[in-house]
């Protein structure tokens, strides 16, 4: 590496370390800490102040324009489920079907299924309000209240994260499947072979150790119900599954014969996560509140409980997107790809390592997947390595060690009710285990199939 490359790496290290220090040690709000880190990276890397500011604005705008709308609408739907007691009703019904010891396993299964057609953030804002309500019912059933609650919620986010990384038709792995011309059917089969044992270890088993001694605060959606008749479980379930069904319906057009597929093109529009969640929110009002939905006190309570957590969450997510964009703008992703290209590692380890480096630098699993998949086709062609296993190696690397420049870090922190050190100890460790174990299983299984 030459002098500018070294300067770039040091700028990234100092900027990320500054963000971590301001948030963890100085107790700054993540919004301020991440913005300080973003500007530090740009200026130390030699990017003019004006260009750094533009990158900050672009990064925040991009992430809030997509993920931000999903988060806000998901918070609204979650608030409705909480205020109507619909989420708690579903949770109580689910708890009656399994013992407290088995609840994390049921939570993991729900996360795996719900997460398949959804981006991680979408699944998170839909699923965790329900899981949080189930977790709140555990004190009477378990001695260690916070640990029992956290095990339940961590199992759910494990299911969401594993399919986010490893199992098409989730949008993340599909990006790599297309870039590497991998066989979609084989990738799904191989992905399940890797994902299921990874989810078991990183979810309920790991949570037994990482949750010890952690004290939970109030999660983002800790809201008491209001005085309205509780909806039936059937109505609450429709409200929860409607956006999932709309998003999954977008896959139908691609499965139909070419002659009739254009007639169902509207399904692709309805499957947009923002539109699907908006439709779900509008439908949830009569489903969950009946005729009381339009009463001023009901409307005021819904939007108050939506906007209060939305402010802190969206600011932190936007600042995380700003830091990510500055790191991309100064060229760190390109540098890491060039540095990894000359190694003699196994192609699968190389693919995983490139994704890991870009994930750590940018905080984005999607950026890591797109970049790593973009530089691997020539390596796949030259070495003859399976493109399907390469897709999964990239997916595993893309979720390595979520930290402060990952908007998902702050979203998970808000929903779990952990502090920042506790989020590192639980969520960041969980993601790292998924990444490392995913690679190990990819390396092993690629020798057997």
C-alpha cells in the first residue's frame, strides 16, 4: 500500500473509534457521535470539507428515504398493535402453546419464516413488537426476568438476520445470485443447510451466555394499551401478516409463464415495502380499533407513540448512513477490494473476507454484498469454485460484527432495550457468530456437495 492508502485506512479507524468513544464513553447521543465520526473520516482522508458535508447529506438522505420510511411505518403499525393490545393477545396465545424454556425456539422459527421475504429492518419493526409483548409476559414464568426476555428477543432477531444473509429469496442473497450467475434453486437448498444450524447456535444457544447480567431499559415500543375492546387474534394476525403477504406476492409474477405474467405486474408495485406497510397501517385501523379508530383520542395516542421513538431512531439511522457514505466516498471500499485481490486464500475465504472488510468499514450488509459479489465473478471463473457457495460465503461475511456505523445496530438497540455496551455484547456478538459459523459450514459443506 502507498501513502494515500495508509492515510485512508487510518482515517477510517480514527473516525469509527471517535464515534464509538463519543457514544460509549462521553455518552453523546448516537446522532451526534456518528456525525462527528463521519466528518472526521472525510477530513482526515483528505476529502474537502464541502465534499464531506455533501457525502453526509447524501448518506443520511439515502438511508432515511428508504429504510427511514420503512421504520416510521413499521413503528406506526407496531404502535397500533401495542395500543390495541393486539400484539399482547397474540403473544399470550403463543405462550400458551409452549413452555418458557421452549419460547426462544418458537421465536427463532417465527423469525426465520417472517424474515424470508423482508428486508431486515422491515421484519424487525413488524416482529419485535409482538416478541417484546411475549417477553413482557415472562416474569411470572421465569426467575431471571431480563435474561429470559432478552433470550426471546435475540432468538427472533437471529432468525431475521440469518435469512437476511444466507437464504434466497431474501433480497440480499438474490443480489449476489444475480451477480455471480448462481443457480437460485441450489443456492436456496445450500442456504438452508447452512442457515438452520447457524441459527440454532447463534440464537437460543448463544443467548444463554450473552444475556447474563444484562439489565434492560424500556424498549422503543413499551406502550400500555388504551381503553378499547381488544381485537380478536384473527384480526391482529391479519394486521401483522398483511404486509408480509403483499411483499411476498411480488415474487409471484416471476414464477408465472411469460404469456400471463404481465397481467399480474401490479403485484410488484404492491410488494414495495413502503407501500405494503402503508396499506397495512391503513387496514390495521379498522381491524384493531373498529369504529373507534377515527376518534381523536385514539388517533392522538397512536401517532404520539409512533413519533416519540421515531425521532431518536431515525436520527441515529440517518447519522449511521452518513458515516457509511463518507467511508464509501473516500474510497475505502475500493481500497479493501484491491488489497484482497492479490491474496492466495481460498476463493470462499476471499469472498467472505472482502465482505467482512466492507461491512466493517461501511456498516452496510447490502453494500458489502454488492461490492464483494461484483469483484468475485472473475475469481469464480478462474478457480472453478461453486458460485452458489460463493454467494453464501459473501452473505456470511456481510453480517460480521454490527457496530456503530450500522443503522441496524441502533434499531436493534432501541427495540431490545439494551444500552450500547449491552448491544455490543449481545447483538454484535450474535452477528459475528452467524458470520464465522456461516463461513465454517460453507467451507465444510462445499466439500461434501
